[in-house]
C-alpha cells in the first residue's frame, strides 16, 4: 500500500510540469489552423467592426488565419451559446460586448452563464453613443424632446438592434431617468434600425458614435446628446446628455474577447499579449480615435474584474428600474 501511495504522489508531482510544458508547447504552435471569432450580433455594428479589426491584426501578428463569423439571434444568446459548447482549445473565440453583461442581469434563464462558462481573454475597445432623431422631429435639443415625449405618451418611438442590446438599454435608461413613455421598436440588427430612422419610420435612436456620426455630419440625422462623461472628439459641438438636461446619464459600449472555460492559460495569455500589442500601436489608437472609439487594454484578470463589475451594475439597474426585456 505504501508503494502504491508513493507512486501516486510521484505521478501527481510529475504531471504538473509535464502539463505546463505541453500547454506552452501547444501555444507556441498556435494557431495551426483557422481560428473562428464568433460575433453573436449582426454585421455592421461596432461589435462586428471590432471583431474584424482584431481578426485582421491577429492574423498578421500570429501569421495565422482568424476569421469572423456572425451568428445573430435572440439578442446574442444563440451565437454565445454555440461558443460555450465549443471545444476549449483556443480555436473558437467569442467577441463579447456590453449586451452580454446586460443579459446576465435581465435574462437569468440563458443556457449559459458568462462568468461560469467562459474565461476572459482581452478587452478591446470602448465607445460612447449618440442620441439621434430624424430631422422631422421638431425637438432641437434634449429638453425639447423630453417635453414633446411627455406631451404625447407612447406617441414617439425609439429603435434598437433588439431586446437587451446596448441600444435598447440606452433608450430604456433614458425613459426611466426622464419619466417619458416612448415606444421601443426592436430590429434584428443595427443596420435595419439605422436605415429606418434615416428613413423617418422611427423618431429616435441611441447609436454608437463610430456607426452613426457620418449620418449626423451628413445632415441625415440630428444629434441631441452623447452618452459619455465628456464630449465626443468626433462630435464636439454635441453636448453630453448630462449637460443637456439628464443629470447622471452615462452609457458606453465596450468590446472584448472571451473563450470557452478550460482554454489553455498559455493560449489565453498569448492572445491577450497580441491584442494589447495591436491596441498599443499609435496608428491604431489614432484610427479608432478618429471614429470616436478608444482602445481598452487589460490583462485577463483585469478584464474578468471589469466584466463582473458591469454585470453587477446592470443587475442593480434591473432590480431598481423595473425595466423588462421582452
């Protein structure tokens, strides 16, 4: 029995360095085949743009193939669940964004749990949104829009890219903080919502600065306020919502990468280092800044902490606001 015990202990001691060296060796060969980066939202939005930007950068830096796959549906649940069920080998990644934290708080019956079934890999970007209206809307500023909405409860509409999306929650927070009754009109993706507000089929929308600023500058939409703590460098003449009459309003859209739980630590650390290397390039920072987006660089541990704080924030909103995601 003593001999068996000693052999078991010896096997356990030897297994640790062998496992670690195997993991490091695997990471050194990574990627040896195509890496899929799943975007669980529609094409054309900031999450999709961030994914393609990162995929292109990683393909160049790691001399491999990183491809983006859009799998929209159920506000991101379908694509996210597919990644959760994938092999934890580093060859299937998830482009995670603000809606993931929102749904953790508002939709506890999802088939996965973000912080249980995934590991944080790297943060990527953060951008404010803009409250825009169709030019036919008579309100020229936020205070006038609030007065107009209160004068006709349920008579105005706001578009989003689906229930639980960042655009949806930005609008719901606005309704909650201003005491207005504005009808939510969900779309399957950002593009459809944006096309319809430009066409005048809906009156208002919260959209990310990089996506909608060209329409504002072209006069297709009127910007009433931005959602950050300071004014946008792309739309410097547009006040923040806090300045414009909604004190304390703040909302941002962030993106990052997660992988199925169990993905080798060496691959997680390699991907984190490469993403941060990409984001640190001056030309990358300048390009993103010109679009109203900032880089967001963290270690895997820091991004994990950030995600948990975001989920906690939206959980508090869910409990106190009475907002429902249908």
